[in-house]
């Protein structure tokens, strides 16, 4: 068996692991990545962020979705084959994998494919597919970035055709005529909107009263209204009792005695950390009750030489969050200048229409007892939106009614995940609401929505003073 010493061992090659490894390499350290799967990139590249967003863009493009805004929803839908969608998807994945390989090679980062298992707090053994011992590694530091996987509880009859999770969904060879989505969170909402845009009859069911319940409620309701317009149906306050896979469909029974039937089912009720095979207890680390690895604000576990970042520590399973956690952990391990993780950061949800937000929701502010006001700009007020298709959407700026401090920004609609960064920068530098009023924006652009919303908000406080 090969005995290896290294400065840093990174377990997992997803966004968190990539950035941790490359940051350590930039600091002149010897780095090894261990990846248990055949393809590098983790769930983000192979079954999560990149595939789902690639699928979204392919659907919007091939169906001429935005063109329908000009000609009405009665315009016949273009027939799209699953092969056409899969071709676009695979093309993107191939390009992303090639770029990742080049980046790792350029930074002299060694990759070992196998399962990492802690022997003790100082050593990690790597096993191959047939459980053969590939190597023993003694690292100065370890960063665990093993990611997560869809939560697949016992009793749900998963297969690769009728009862699917978000990973299995990417492998289907047909477009379902009807789709039942269990779960109105980010993953369920995104895929539900994709298939609804394709013409599939989609119904989303969740135990909460509305989809994406952690969002600002006004934005969540705006989304549901937009999705209803393209044929999606949402049913809340439902608890699953039983899922039955049959010959040509799936039957779901609920606790209230009701039933739903669809050709295909997407089970999207959470994810779980990839920690089972790591045996981190051998390194003196215990999991939390919810199955995640506890860390401090510097991403150190109870063993200060072992860090954990990304999905394995819980919180929002978002690639940009994981990337920054990985970078900061590597910098701290090797004495680089660092900082605590940002308090506010943008969150992007790629439903159709897309959503992005930064800062407090209106519900947060009510609980905190803030004196706040709201500035709104609807997409129908924005000239750019009229030019490209008059799609639904809105800007919502929450600000302190006395100081004009910007407390939260929420955008739903086309380009939301791009233009949110203007608001993020303004909040970071403590700009007040009147900043957006006093600046000149390119015209016609979506970004102009900030100025319209700010004027709307200023008019409200002006009349109060």
C-alpha cells in the first residue's frame, strides 16, 4: 500500500473542495483531492447546480418560452425531445469537466479516485471500488467537502423511471405527460417550473402553505401566480402517507385520506450529508443530531486540524456559499489573511421566473420590530422588459423608514440572479435608499428597476415626514 504525506487532503471535488484545494495550492502547499465518484465536480457539476441550470436554459431556448410572451400562451408549444435536452446538457457538462481538469493540473493538485476513511485523527485510508487499499495518507490538515445527496427514506420505491429523486431525474429517457412533485423547496420548485414550461401537467405538494416558504412571502406568492399562469398547480398543507409505484403511474396517499396519481413522481424532500463512509468518529468528531458535521466560525471541527465545509455542515446547499467556505478554510489552515463568512449574501433560485434575494425578508423585520418601508418596481414598468417580452416580475426593496438604510432586496423575474449583485454591493458599502435615486442607470435595462423601486419607497417616507 502506498504511504503518502501531504500538506492538505481535501475530501470531495465539488465547489467547496475545488476552491479549498486551489487556494491551498496558490499558497504553495502540496494538495491531494480524494473523490469517490468517477467524475470530478461533485453533485454540483454532475447532478445538481450545473445540470439543472443547463436544463433550464435548454428548455427556455428550445421551447422559445420568452417568445410566447409576445404571442400569448395560446401559441402552440414546440415539440421538444428528451434527446435534444440531453445533448445540450451533456455538452455543458463535458466543457465544465474539461475546465476543472485543466485548473487542477495547472495548480499541480493530485487527484485520487476512491473512498476516504479516517483511521485516526492523523491518518486517512483510501479504498478503491472493490474495497482494495489504494493509499494511506498522513496530511497536516484535512478539509472535508464530501457534499450531500438526495434524502431517500425507506418506504419510497425509487427506481429510474417512475419514482425519482433529483439525481435520477437527469437520467430519464422520456418527457412525462404528468409529474407529481413532493416538496416545494428549491429543488422541487425549480424542476416543477422546468417541466411545466415543457407542457407537462405538474402538481407540487408540500406540507407548508406555500412554495419556497423561507422566502419573503410576497415574492413566494408572486412566484406561485406566475407558475399558475403556465399551468402548474400547488397544493399545501399535505403530509405524505404512502407512495405506490404501479405499472404505468404512481399513486400517492396522504394523511388526510386524499390521493394523487401521476405518470412520474419527483421526491424532493431534502438532502443528507455524505458522511457515512468517512468514519469521522475515528478522528474524534461527532455528528450533530441532524447528521451534519459541527464546525466553528472558522470551519474547524472539534479537531482543529480537520475542517469541514459545504453541504456536510448543513445550512443552504448553494455552490457559491460552499466555494467561499472552502477558500476561507484553506486560508485559515495555512495562515493566510482571512475573515469571517459574510452576514448577508445573495441567494439565487432558478425557477421560471427566477428569484434572487439579499438581506432581511419582510417577515424577519416584523419579528425584529424594525421600522421599515417598502419600495416596489413591477417589471411591467421597466422598458427593457417590454422590449424582451413583458414577463412577470418585481423588485422589492426593504429599508429603514427613518435612516433609509437598505435592509433587504428581493427580485423575481428575468435576470434577477444577475442584477441582485448591484443591491448586494450597495448594502455592503452601507448605501442608503437615495443612492439609487441619485444615480444614472443605463436605459433600457432591468437594473433600472432599482431606481424605480427607490423612488416608490422615497415617495412613501416623504409623505410621512
